[in-house]
């Protein structure tokens, strides 16, 4: 009896000893899942609100043109028959949905935001699953992608910081990055199965679609794909013919796309360098919270030299550094290829030690505990730094002033001109008005965004500058109106451009809509 009791008690003791370390792990896993869930709820509420900042007008105008004329939409911003890189497969689908359903463009953009967010979350889940089997890894990876940035938020399409994503969730860049994560997961599966060349045709076509939908995110996707191939362990002979077949299919899709010449974009860089120089400014303030991820990449590289995240980070760093050294600042849009692998490595290094602490010595346990605390503290600090995203769903006056001061107040839009201005009318506008008015269907004289395919862009910009300049004779303004078919003018109160024109309406911010005789 005594022997039986002691033998039955020993397994129980051993079982309890094994289970004891699991309780903190379970609590931590639950905390990660709850935090990720709350962030996703915040983003869903942002989609419902759809704050208008940045390039939303550009994308709304693109859907407008494809909705009204899907086969020959013309320029999305000005009354000219030119192609546009904004006419991507994704935007064509959104324009078709708007055309067939009768839904407003802004409702369709909310649907696009929901689809893009879902694609991003599922893509992160699939790709992280190729790197770790831990149940908390995808949720922790998502939090790292959104919060491990810096204490000065960077708001730019194609960048996954929480504040940036809150403003760009309806943009094609979010949808494209979601596709990129799925693309990397698909490519990883093909490599691990060492499938024949036909299995590469699907990833090749998807690669082309990614490049067509958002060219800068397509560069990030390409860097990640190259890292996946280079890091593959003992790739079979079928990999190289398959890779070649996939590239040929992708190149064929790119060349066959009828809405714009993808390969012509390689000559557009010179016009984009000035606006992208800002991406190389304040690197410490914008990205220092990703340093735990860089340390995790060092650890991963020591364990496995051809680790896919390490190769991904190295290739991304090379592209971004080359952009800085050569003055091609638009290459800074490849920064996510540097940040994503580091952010994922930080998350995976944390979950990689869960369950192993009890088997380590005292010093190693302390080191592992410190490593867990470091990214957790970085996530909390990153969440605080990007707490301004709450302002897009919470009314002003509710949040503390220190939080409210961090977010930009959304613009009011130009819906107030729509009772008079019809689809296709030409409106003379500059600044923010030129970036927003086309969202409702009208055109402007000069595009509110750089347009590589518009041959007379500079002339149109000069004409707009002359029109709004103080001291321009009325006869010169009338001549510009006739040349470009201007029917309306949007200007500030007391602007000399409104001299001699009839006041039609006034906007909520004091702007005036004038009718041209």
C-alpha cells in the first residue's frame, strides 16, 4: 500500500510541476489575444467612421471613374484621356461593385477597408504559422506589426503602424499587404513541398496582382518572396524551373494589364524623390521600438544563418540603404521590408521561450524573463505613442488632452458642393480642395497628386497658380476658364480668384463655391 501511494503521488507531483509554469503562459496568451482583439475592434470602428485624411480623395475618385466608365475611365483627377496606375485589379473590382450595387463610393470604400483588414489579419496568421506553431504567435505578431514602431508615429500608406493603418485601412496598400502575407505563406508551402513547376504558376500570378494593386507594397512583397526562396533549406532541382515559370507568368500578367503600362513606371522615380525624402528623417524617433526585434534577428541568425526573417531583413535594409546613398528616396517605401521581419522576430522570440523556462538554469531563466519583459514594455510604450488613433472613433473632449493632441482632426469633405456641381464638371481648385473635390465626381484643372502619365501636368499646375495669384487680370482668368472648360471655382472667402463670379454656396469651413459665367 505504501509503495502504491508513493508511486501514484510521484506522477501527480511531477504533473503539477509540469503544469505550474503553464499557468502564467496561459494568462499571457489570454492577455495577448484580448489586446489583439481590442485593437481589431478599434480598427473596425475606424472603418465605420472612415476618417478623411491623406489620399482618400484619390481612391474615391478612382472608384468614381471606374463606376461610370469601367472600360475607358480616363484620368481619375482631370478631364483628360490618360492611363493611371491607380486603375488596379482591386480598384476595378470596387468600381464594379459600386456600379452593380448602386452603393455610394464611400460605402464601397468602407467595404474595401473591411476586406483589406480581414485579408491582412488572415495573411499574418497564415504566414506566422509557417514560422511558429505557438497558439499565441499570430496575435502577438499582429500587435508587434501595429505597435513596435517609435514614439513619433509615421502616417503613410503601406506602413502598418496603428495610427497609419487607422488612416489608410481603406487604401489599396492595406489590401495589398494582406495579399503579400498570403503570398509569402503560399510560397513557403510550395518550397517545403518541393512541388513541380506547375505549382508556381499561381504564386507568380498573385505576385503580379500585388504589384499592380500597389507598386510600393509590391516591392516589399518581392523582397519577402526573394528572402523566402533564398532561405529555403536544400531546395530541390524543381525549384528553379518553377521559379522561372512563376516569374514568366507574373511578367505576362503585368504586361497584359490594359489600364496602364506597368513597366513605364520605372521611369517615374525622379518625380517622386522630393516627397519621399521625409521617410529618411527622424529614424530613431520613428522606429526605435523595433530594436528588440533587431536583437531577436541576431539571435535567430546565430541559430540558423539562412533564417527567412534574417534574410528578409538583410535584403530590405540593402534596398533602403541604397535609396539613401543614391538619392532615390522613393526607395524608402521599402522600409516595411526592414520593419516587418524585425517585428515578427520580436514576437516569435517571446513565444519561442514559453514552456522552456522550467528546464533552464537560474541565469538562463532570468535572461528569458528579461527578454519577455523587454518586448512587452516596448508594446505598451508603442501603444501609448499611437493612442491618438482613439481620436478617430471617440468624440473630442472625452479623451485626455495629452491623447487628443496626438491625432489629426479629419477633414470635413466637399459634399456641400454636390447639389450644384455635377459629375464630370471641371472645378478650379488648389490645395486640399484639389485633392478632395474629384472624390465626388467632378474634375479639377491640375491634379492634386503627382501624375506620371499626364503630359501637361506642369502646364496645368502653372495655370492654376496663375488663376489664384493676387493681381492676375480678370481677362487672364477668363481665358484659363475657357481653355480648361471650368464651370466652378472653390476658393477661400475674399480670395481674388472669386472676383467677378457669382457666389453659389458656402462650405462649413468658410470656403465659397463660385459659378463661372
